[in-house]
C-alpha cells in the first residue's frame, strides 16, 4: 500500500525518530515486534465440586499488568501514532479503516 519507492527511507526515518524519543527502546521494540499481547492467566480448578473443574484461563486484566508491561503498552500507542502521522492522508484513510494493517 505504501509507495514502495519511498518505503526504505520512510522506515529508516521512522525508526530513527522512534529511537530518539525518551522511551525509544520500547517504541522501537513495538514497531519491530508488534504490540504487547496480554497473557492468559491460569485459574485453578475447583476439586471440591461434584464434577471437577479443570484449570481455566482469563485474559490479563489491567490490575495484573506489571509496570514494565504498562510502559510497553504506552509505547505501543506512541509507535502506532508515529506510524500514522508519517502516512499521507489517502493512505492513512485506507489504513485507518482496516481492523489489521
């Protein structure tokens, strides 16, 4: 979707910009490896029930996030914003309307 002739210099500028920010290492990590994905937290089963319940899982809640994970999620938002700001309006409109890009 991006003009392939300009992609290499654009991506190089974007990565340099990301590294220059105060939390640049986290923003760079987000760009290169994707955003933080919440973990599935195991919950023990209930052996006292008439029909034993096996271990279940739930998605990590905000309260279960570590400080490092919260900082990575904030850097993910900054990375997305930096990428979107660097796109021309027509490409931004097309990307913005997609669920994944």
